[in-house]
C-alpha cells in the first residue's frame, strides 16, 4: 500500500496572534486620552493680592490723589471803599469838567444808569428842565435807572447809590461842598470823581483827596 503523506502538524507556537509574552516582561500601560491641561501653578517669588484694575483705587488713595480745594477767602472789606479821582477845575468850569468825565465813562463802557452827577451850585440844565415837569416825573426817571441822573446837593440825599458818582463843585457855599462830598462818597460804589478847585476841596475835607 502506498504511504499517505502525513499532514503537517501545526504547533501552537506557530500561532502569531496568540503569542504568550515572555515571563518577566510587563505589558505597556495604556496612554491616557488627551484632554484639557490643568492650570499652571503660580510662579514662585511674586506672592500677594491681585492688583486692582484702573479706576478701582482704594478710597484712601483716591482722597490723596484728589485733595479738597481750599475755600475761597472772605471778601476784603477794604475793597468796598470807592476810588477817588480829583479833576482840577475852576467853579465856572467844574460843570463842563463833569460833563467830560461822564462822556469818558460812557465811552469806556459804563452804562448810563450807573452814573450819578451831583452839583453844589447851579443845577445841571438837564435837571432844571426835568424839574419843570414836576418832581414826580423827575424822580421817576431816577427810579427807572436807565440814564445818567443829575441832581442838586440839596436833594441828593434822596438819590440811590450808583457805581460811579461825579461831583461838580460849581459854586455855592462851602457848606454845600462839605455836604456833597461825604454824601457822594457814601453813594459811590466803585468810583468817585470830584471836579473843582483842589484847595477848596481839601479845605472842605480837611485832608488831601
């Protein structure tokens, strides 16, 4: 009988997928799945609280950065005394000098209602004209306060104070000048202009103006 060749025997050692690892070897650890990285620890050497954002400074620092402005000083009482100007003029020319002073005041920007003119001798032609219509109409224009007002020393005490007072020492007794100057000084808010003879004015006041 012919011999039937034997089928090759397959040994288990030949199976590649079922290789048993050698003794002593450790199977590799599975790699972790990638994910979010943990927060990095703070750097050493810079401890302390977090710096505040701009505009969020502590109240103490804000007070130091913005000091309280000092209060305004009180008004000087001496500034209430009006300035005095003397325009030398003879009695017959004192009224014209006063008119020129008024013109200069208006040209410099003064409002007509801010000027009061007082005469010691003959009244100003405007005052004489307005008084011819009666005292009520005359003083009504004074109360309106929209124009230069001319008055005589005899009734000037009724006039209200104005920023500028002009006195024309155009004659009259010394008592009239002595009454007009203190009265005008009390009613002048910023400026008193006296037109007349300097010697007579100084003798009336008892001191240099």
